[in-house]
């Protein structure tokens, strides 16, 4: 995988991880109401759940590439359309304040790991997202096992690292790690990135 291609993938994954949502709320709950280590455990287990979805997406795409090249092309266009739709929804939506619910406190690291993993693994939209995203970065003639591993590890490391940072900073301050003021900016950057990615795919398909 070329460095520029990897950087594009990493940038999209980073902005996706940084977009506030249920996953951030779970990590904040453990890091703010328990300890930094609780938040870190939830972060790592969340990254594992995301990595599993990424691996399944890679395996599915590889099979489609080898057996059904026409279906793969359809998926590329469908993925571009899906990414463009996400970008439109993000740009046209109104950001709301992040709410971190204070439920019954749990102190075990197992519960932190369970909740971190579940919030990722029980979200079927992640599978659709990774299929759409990875279809834009896979070259049918150059796809190898090492490239698949690089893509999956990139997703796992970026997701885990981001929530690790959130856990440490929020726990050390003992107050909510305030991303609400920046949520609008993050959402807009993410929406523009999705639209640019979709436009790039269409441009390459037309020019090619």
C-alpha cells in the first residue's frame, strides 16, 4: 500500500473515531466515574470490536474481488454513494450536546471491557461503514494479505489510541473532556472528508 493511500485511510479512520457518539460516552463514563485504567480497558476492547468488523469487511471484499469482479465494481459505486450520503447527513444535521448518563456504577475491569466491546460489536452500521470505506482503497490487482493486515491494524490502533487519549485526559482532569464545543467542527470536517472521498472514486471511475 502506498504511503499516500495509507495516509488517506488513516485520516478518515481518525476523523471517524473522533466524531462524538455512543462510544465516546461509554469511555467517558468509565474514565470520569471510575479511573483512567477503566477508561483505557474500555478503549482497548472497543478497538478490538472495531478491528473485528474491519477484518470481516476485508475478508468479504477479498472474496468478492476474486469471484465476482462485476459485483465488486457495483460495490465501489454503492460504497461511494453511501459515503456521500453520510457526508450529507453529517453536514446537514444539527450538532447536539454530548450527554454522558450516570448509570449504576460498576467497578470491575471486566464490565468496562464488556461495555467497550459491546458498543462497537453490537453496532451493525460499522460493518456497512467498513465495507463502504475499504472498497475505496482496495486495488483488485494488488490486494495481498499484508495489505489487509495493515488496513485492519490501522483501524484498530487509531480507534484504541484516540479513546486511550480521551481516557487519560478526562480522568486526569476529573471533569468531562469537553468535546461539545468542537463537535460542530469535527462533524463538518468528517462530512467534507466523506464527500471528497466519494468524489475521488467517481472521478477515478470516469477518467479510467
